[in-house]
């Protein structure tokens, strides 16, 4: 049956854009430029640990807890270096400010295969499009830098929404912004619970971008017609 869709909402990280290199490598390179020696692998491990702890303690960039997302990130960056043995606070402050800015630029991000073509085609076909992403306020700048911003009527971040996926309220806000009922909308993302299951729970259609060989986890039985091996598979799915 033809899906009568009016609105497509998109996740960004690892759906449309991905980091050009692992966090540990980017952080270590910037540290070297400031005369600090740190192992990328150790830094990567520290980052994952610190990011996890900060996310649990201050969910959604500290929204409603008196933290700005900028401060949230500067704390994560500095603590990742401290955990990796860097104790020069003046240098850390400099490195953290620089890295926070760097992640706004297209030097840090690259498009996933099929992203530009698929977005162009969807727009030509007359779909309204928006972004629904667990991200901070830098996302607008990142999308502009990567020449994707013009595809979207709105960019809804978890920071701006005040709630993060899988909370259904972020999808309700997106539907209002896109002027569509849930059954007229589909969300495309790479995360089973935050993107696919959450959008479906909100009454929307869902498509899960899943690279070949990605193993099914518990309870992740997704009908094959909802799985996208690449973004280029989307058009066939929504034009059925």
C-alpha cells in the first residue's frame, strides 16, 4: 500500500552525518597542537566513560539543571583529558574551547553514503522534512556547514525541545512543527529504541538505517520493509 506521507523527520548523527575520525583521535590531535601528549586510545576510553557519567548525571545537556550545553561539553572534554592524565588546567581550557568550536565545522563531519541524493530526491517529491535529534544547539551550524540545512523546514534538537528521544513529546513537537498527523509522518534513524521504536510509539512510521551485518538485539525484530541497508533504499520503501 502507498504510504500517504507528508512529513519525513530525520535523525542526524550516524544517519545523515558521521564523525570523520574517532573522538579520541580528534581530541589527541588538538592536544598535540597545544603541546600536550595523550594517547588517542586512552583518550577515547576516557571520553566514553566521562560522556556516559555526565549523561546520567545531567541528562539532555543539563537542561533544567542550570547547565548550558556549552558548559556541559567543556566539562566533558576537560574531564576526559584529566582522566587520561593531563593536569595542565590552562591548556585544558584552551583545548576544550577549541574542540567545542571544531565540532561545528564540516572538518569534523562527513555525509553518509546516499544522504545528499536521498534528501534532494525527497524534497523534489514534495515531502516536508525536519530534523529530530538528541543534540545540542550547534546542530543548526553543523547542518549549514555540511550544506544540508536547506533541506529542512525545522531542526528540533533535544536541547531546544527540553526532552530527548525516546520521549514521545519530542516527536509530538516535530509533528506540530511539520503540520502533520502521526500516520502521515515517518522518522528515519539508526537507533532501534530512540529512533525506530520511539517514532512508532508516537504513531508515526519508522525506518531503521542498519548497516549490513548489524546483528538483531533482544526485541529488535524489525520487519524487513522497515530496514534500510543504505539511505538510498528509502525512496523505494516510501513510494511503494
